[in-house]
């Protein structure tokens, strides 16, 4: 018996979302065309945009459709910095930006590129051992004079971590940044469809989501951005999507995104309770198999289906391979590094050792997860850990 425990990487496509995608994909007409076919497709896009906005507490005009969370993050971080740089071109100090130490590479590497190629002043906000952004350190960073830190174009703090599931203290972050007139963007790719999101109430300036995390096909997402959030487009061609994201709009993807999001938020509370119960069952089972295991962000508020653990005396890669051979899909931290398994940067940022970072295993549950999946994983885990320990002993 197998088990798919990697929903944080890609959730199975919901049948209703697949049907919606296929139906709209058969429609003729570019949404930007003025003829009847184009107007029909455009109506599908705009109705989908309105539904997405309503489900996330936003206005339709604030929903910018993208190819996924990575593009949305790049658009927010790079676009906001470039807009700020254009407005402060005559100042001696280049604009800065703030990101947390545990951001997804879509945010962190965008920020690092701005620093190395554009001279941005990059400030990394540290995290606590619980895996949440250190608010005292962030406050200290924000309190530094602008002449020293640069004018901050944007502060990007994720809603929930992709490895640990730790939910970040966004209300406090927004309050701290707002006191200095700084806009906050949040990568909510892991949170959307798993916890309630109200964009208007959050105080955020921008927020990213990706459809394949909650049951839409791969290749569609959105950036929610207030109309006063200034972004400079870095993709040119047609001026679609509020003039900041050019390219023919993916009508089929937009429809599937709206359908999948509606299904995900329909019974959010009930599903969260179910997943948390399964997650706790898995955690207890792992503790019984490996009493010296370390659970990351266990004391923090977490997404209901996330579990990141480090098992002493092992390495992530051989454990994952052994589990895979037994039909169990798990991962080591982020799944967005082209198949490369290395030390978890999130574990290191939270104060973990190199050994702990290299033995980190991520299990993430979703709508298709069952108690049978948990039992299947726990049944093969002892052998997988034993094989990993043998591999490590052989290396030594």
C-alpha cells in the first residue's frame, strides 16, 4: 500500500477543477479580442477573478492572474523594489528590502538578485527557534535610520512556512512595518486553501497564491495587490493584468483556480481538524519509532497538515528514496530545487545543526490523505530509517 504525503509540493488536481479547465480550454477566443468569441472568454476570466477575490476577501481589481506563486512573488518583490528605485534615483542610498530568513526561494532569491545585480540593501529578518520571525529583531531593523538601511521598498514575510508549516505573526509584522510606512507582501502559497485568508482585513499590500497547492492544475496562480501598491513591470508585451503582467491570460487556468479555491475553502474548518488529527497521529507514530526525533515548530501554530522532523543518525536523501521504493512519497524541505536534496535552510535558520538540517524529513497531508496513508508510512519508516543509518555508517 502506498501513500502520497507531499501535498505541500503539489496537491492532486480536484476533479471539478480538471473538468472546469478542460471545458474552458475548448473555448475559442483570446480574452483580449473584441469579437464575440473573445468577449465570451473574457467574461469567464472576469467572473473567475471576481470569485477568487470574494473567496480571499479582496476586490476583483486587486487580483492579478499569474503562472503561479513564483511569478507572483517575483512580481511583488522585484516589481516593488524597481518602482521604489525609480522614485529614489537621485538619492545616495539605494532602496532596501526586508525578507525573513525562512522565505521560499521565490522570494529569497529574488531579493538576493536585487542585492547582487541592482545594489539593493537586503536585510534578512532572523527567526526564533520556534520557526517564526523574530519580532524584536524586526523592530530593531525597522528602527534603524533610513540613511543607514535605505528606504524599504517592501517587507516580504510568508504567511506559513513551506517546510515546518509554522504560521508567521503577520498582524504584528504589518503593525510594525506600517508604523514606518512600509508595505508588506506575504507569500501565502502554503496557506491558501488551508487556513482562512481575508486580504482586506490583513492589512497586507500584496499576497501570493499558487493553484497547484490546493487542487488546481499546475501553471496558474495570482498576486493580490492593493491598487496603491506600486510595482514596476519586468515583463512587457501587451499590458494585460493591470499593466504589470503582460501575456495572454490563461482563461482555463483562471476558471480552474476559482473552482479549486472554492472547494478548498468550503469546509476549511472541518478539513483542518481532520488533517491536524492525522498529522498528530503521524507525529506520535514517528516518536514511537524514533524517540530522539526532533519536531520542528512543534510549539508554534502550524498548518494542519505539515510535519517537519529530523531523525538523528540519518540523512534525508536515503530515507526519502527508501520510502519511495515502498510507495510512500515524502520530501526534504522545499520541493522547488530541481530535485536536489541538501541541508534544510529552514532548520538552519531556526538554530538547528548541520546534522539536523541534513536529516530533515517533510510530510504534508491534504484532501486525499487518510488514516491508511499514515499507517502505510509508519509501517515502512523503521526499515527506511535503518537503511539510511546503514548508508551513513558506510560513508563514515
